[in-house]
């Protein structure tokens, strides 16, 4: 029998479009937190405190001491594609902030109850604003509203409540709150290592004790010791490579361009992270480093690697995916090869005697 005739094409409701887009960016509490951490870091914060209830599903609160948000900007803060970080297409090729798409807060307002308390240095008071589906609302009536004056310190507090309250299937899939909490701790740990000048803390709202706490003004190695423990940090090998040809810029900070290689005793999970001042994944680099370690480490173990790549922003395409988890960069193959070679040499020179110890 012949195929049925085509159905009419309709325009999706705007609220549906926004909720679908939000689901792509905010997949779970940890992905919301990633966006919020990046905003706090973009705002120049030196202190970031995170409070969590029920794995972030009930409450995710992040308080920073950054530049704050101007009261006049609060009306459009949670609209899609509103940002202070980008204005022309050309800006994309020299972007140095984590954010630029202006979608994170908007997304959160479409899948959670979002409130913001913020104060800039020049403002005499703090302002509070609540958002539903991109719109600044009065939290009681849920009708369009105005920011309310309140007490507060310089900086911004973002409060996300009841994440995925309006997307029940997503909520169903995230019932294991301790799993979600450990993912939250993992995200904070990664950003804390890469931003050692910033003090981070994280706790459950129901507990007095901090699960993560790092002071400001330290080095990457000190941050690794604090977060992963003394035994890992003392076993780190450090390697630095730079190349003008490949536009890996020379480093000004001791740690920035460093490659730390560790050979732990027991089996650990693979944790190669690549930062372009942003946290990204690269299967190509992972695979090639795995190959380097293949013959060196005992079976069933994998190395702890902190890999920080500094690449000229003009050579990186950050606009590949809405979560910016993936980026493309020039000379990817050559750069990967150079890193693997350097690590091979480092291991040959310093690592082998130590590896030998572990195997006995
Ligand atoms: P993006 O980071 O891509 O610009 P977001 O939706 O994450 O988009 O944030 C929108 C805007 O809100 C940012 O451009 C910034 O101006 C402001 N903002 C968000 N979080 C903070 C914060 N913690 N401190 C200061 N400004 C913030
Ligand atoms: Mg952002």
C-alpha cells in the first residue's frame, strides 16, 4: 500500500524549544554546576563555595566573590543568548572566557527554579531576582516581577532548586543522589586543580563539615596534594613542552603548561584531563597516552595525569558543541604525538626505577 501522505509541519512552541535545548546543556546536577563554576571563574572570583542538597537535585547553591551582575542586567539575565562575553563573530576566535553562548542560566531557568543574589562593588546594596522559563518573576505570584533589594556581599550567589521538576523522565534517571554528589565533587576537584589561585569549598546542606576545601594562592601541585592526597603528589613526574610552531604558547606561570605524570600503586580510574582553560575530552590524546603507559604500568592500573595545554585561541574552535565538552584545534595529530613522545622520554628517564619498585 502507498505511504501515508505527509503530516503538516508546525512551528514548535517557544517554551518547548527552550526546554529541549536546556536538556542538552543541563544533563545532570554536575553539568549545571560546571556552568556555574565557569561563570564564577569568568567573573574573576577568588572564592567559590558550593552547597548541595540531595545530590544537587533539591538544591545547588554557589556563592562567589566575583564582579557581580549589574542590577540593570537582571531583567535579561536568564533569557537565551544574553551574554557579557561576546559581541561579534570575530570575538569567537579570541575568546578567553569559559562562557560565550549565553545559554547556561537560561537553560537552568527552563528546567529548575533559579534565583540570583548579586552585588557589584559600586552598588550600595545587593539585589535578588528569581526566574521561571527565562523570565524574571515574583517568586510568590510567579508573574513577571522586579529585582528586590536585599543584604549581601560583593559577588554572586546562584541558587538552583528542584532541578528537572518539569522533566520527570530526566528526574527518574537520576535517583541515585550519592552518585550525583560524587560527580559534583569530581567537577569541583578538576576546576580546583586547574585554578589553584582560587579557594573552593563544597558541602552538603545538612552537614557542617566540608567535603572539599582548598585555600587560595597555591600551585597546581599543591592543589593535587590537597585533593588527591600526599602519596599521589609525591609521585608526580612533571614535564613541560612548548612549541612556537604549534602555537603552544610559552608559559608565564610555573604550573600552567605543566604536564604531571603519576604512577600510582593500585588500580585507579583513568583521569587524563585536558584543559584549554576549559575542561575538554580528547579520545585521540587519551588513546595515545594509554599506549605510552601500556608497557610501563602493571596490568589493571592506569596513570593519574593532569595535562594542561595552552594553545593560541586562534588555533582552537571552541564552538563545536553546546556544552563545549569538545573542541577542535589545529595540528591536533602533531601535538598529540609530541606529548606522547615527551612522556615516553620522561618515563624512560625517571619513571622506570620507580615502576620497578611498585611491581615488587
Ligand atoms: P555565558 O557565560 O555564556 O555568557 P551564562 O548564561 O552562563 O552565559 O551567563 C550569562 C551572563 O550572566 C554572563 O555573560 C555574565 O555576564 C553573567 N553572569 C553569570 N554568572 C555570573 C557570576 N557568577 N558572576 C558575574 N556575572 C555572572
Ligand atoms: Mg556561562
